[in-house]
C-alpha cells in the first residue's frame, strides 16, 4: 500500500512538472521567467511565483505610472519638478539632488531609467501624487489591476533601509507583467536603450546600470536592481526579427550571474521561438441574400501574432472555413467562419471570422425597385 501511495504521489508530481514550462537552459538565478511580449506567453520559468525583494526593479511600476500619466496629459515632459527634503535625502543610486533644486520632468525621468536615481524617483512620485505614500497606494492599485497577485509595494524606489521594507515583495512573474505593460509605451525605450547620457546641461553623467544595453544585440531595456536583501535583480528586454522577449531574474548572488542568466534565457527564446502573423487578405467574400449589399468579406476577430516553435514556422498552413451564404440582416461581429492555423497536424490557433459591418435587409420598396431594374435590363 505504501509503495502504491508513493508511486501515485510521484506520478502526480511528475504530471504537474510536465504541465509547466520548465527551465530548458541552466540559469543560476534562484527565481526567473522568460515571457514573449506580444502574446504574454511564458516560455520558461523557475520559482517564478516566489515572493522576493525586487530592489530597484520596483521602478518599473514607478515608471509605468508616470508613463501612463504623461500619456493622458496629467503631467508633462516639460513640467518643472521641485525637489523636496525627503526626496533629496534618499540614498543609494542618485544624482544628488539638493532640497529645492528644480529640474525638468524629462531629465528626472531619464535619470531614473538610466541611472536608477532614487532621489528623482521620489521627487517624481511626489510631483504626480503629492506624496510618496499616495503614489505607493496608486502602485498597489495598478498592480491589482494588472493581476499581480503576489506583489506589495511600500515605496517607489525598492530601497530596503526602512523597517516596513520587509513587506516590499513581488515575484518574477509579476515583474514580467508590469514590464510588459511598460514596454507598451514606446517613448520609454528612448531612454531604456541609452548607454550614456547627461543631465544638468552636461554637468552630470549618467551610465546605464543595465549592461545588456551595451553588450547584448537588440536590447531594449529594462531595469536593474540590487540591495543586500534582494541580491542582484534584472528585468531585461530585447527584440530580434520582430519578436520581443522579457527575461526576469531575481536574487542572484553576483552581478555577473544576473546578466549571464538573463542572456541565457534571451538566447534560448530567440533560438527556439518565432512569431507568425496569419495572412488575412485572401479570404473570399460571402454572398448575402436580400441584403443592401450583395456580399461581405469576413474579418479576423482577435487576431495578432502567434507564438510558435521556430522549426515549425515554415511548415504552417492556413485553412479557412466560412458559411456558403448569409441571409440578411447581417450584424457586425456576427461569426461567419473560422481561420485555422496548423503546423504538422497540430492546431496552433482557431481564429473566428466575423462580419465587419452591419448589412440591413432590403425593404419591400427597395426589393421592388431592384426587381424592376432587373426586368428592365432583361
């Protein structure tokens, strides 16, 4: 009986492991994840839901809130931001703001992205919400909206020099979620891809803490972090051949292991996977009976690229099935068929085909005149 129970438990455990995208490459990071940005699909993960201290990778959420506020016009790139005593007191990575010092928002934003400036992050948080406490509430609310279920922020920097910082926790999975959201704002990449720059009219130099920006082809960002409690952390993004990947590593014991782990994940993803966008310009029109239009060409609903193994990309085939005829009225969004994407007998995706607009039924009067017109032409 004991042998049976042991065998059953082993089988359940093995099934659970096989259902997860296990690490296909050896990474030294204790917690890691690899995500494809366009689809959000997870390619690999290792302890990705373990709650850990994120250090300055926290600033991904700080930058996201700022980017969203900029996009809706709540704040402006040309705003003048005044440094409070609280912001000026921040330690760690900084540009040494002085109390009362004023700087354009864009300069401070750039300093956060490139040099991980804690003083600028705090000043910007206060500029947007009035206080860091109010900004942190916004951070946690946004995390919940994004489905970051294992995240709790207590500050906007990731510094752990306060007793409350022991509760400042997140996961590699949650970092990937917010990083993907930040990458939706193209303006941010103007700074995350910069290796060196200056502020204060060239008087103060900035060097990117993310070495992949200089040494990894296609790197697009994103954010490093380090404290004694968090170890070396990194959310790294890169783009090649039209596909962007996110590699998050946490709690590494050295900076070298942080970057090497991220590179290994990115290299694997680019070597093994590709995106495929189904063609939608060859779908035949469908005849409509008694409609104000004679036919309608179906459109794809919820399309977008498909993540596939690189080896299968050239073997992909498309199969389109639509109804033979439609009876008016036809409603916009009405399903009229399916576009099936396959590779070597495996269905990669079934995409609904729908009517792209309303086609009303002919009125009796219009039907009469159409009939008269046909009789006159006979």
